[in-house]
C-alpha cells in the first residue's frame, strides 16, 4: 500500500497535529528567512577572514640560529665539517650546517668568521665587535 493511499482521510498524513507542516511559517519562512533561528547560517559571519592560505610547497621559511647557540655547537660543527678552527678563531659555513640565517641573541666570546645567506643587524654588529666577520653567500 502506498503512502498516498494509506493516509487518505486521516487529515494529518502522519504529521501529528493539524497545525504542524502547514506552510512556511512552521519553518521560520522560506529561503534565508529567519537566520537567527536556524542552525546553519548561510549569511556571512562577522569577522570572517578573507583570502587564502599559501600552499606549503610555495612557502619559504628560513631556518635561523642564534649566536649563542652557534658558539655552543662549534665542536659539533667542526666534526661535521661545517666549521674549521683557525689560529685566532673559527670559520663557520652555516649553509653546510643546515641554517640560512644568523640571529643576534646571546653573547659571543670567540672570533668567528661566518658565511651565511642572511644575517640580522644585531648579529653583524656582535661579530664585528669581537673581530670576526659576516660573509653573505647565495
């Protein structure tokens, strides 16, 4: 037996009270009407961010190291071959060590000659104060 035949003469067609399922008023209007009463919001929400996120493959991030950490890791870098000891200090190649930028946090006690892609202003000043140098490579 089809639903149509089954509900003939019932008056409510399985929907409970006669008042229910009458028109659009029972569902707070048609379309986008009565937004504040609905669970799903179709309209723009306030404070929504626009634009898009750049893909991870396209993003460029520089891996940096502070002067303090560099001085602590000098022995490890010499073992790897990224640094060599000179008579008055060390010569360090940050590219071989896996770093792109030298940052200026911390104190430095030794003379360092550092080769890197990029330096912060503070790092350059601290290297030159101790008699070292900052050499930019590409």
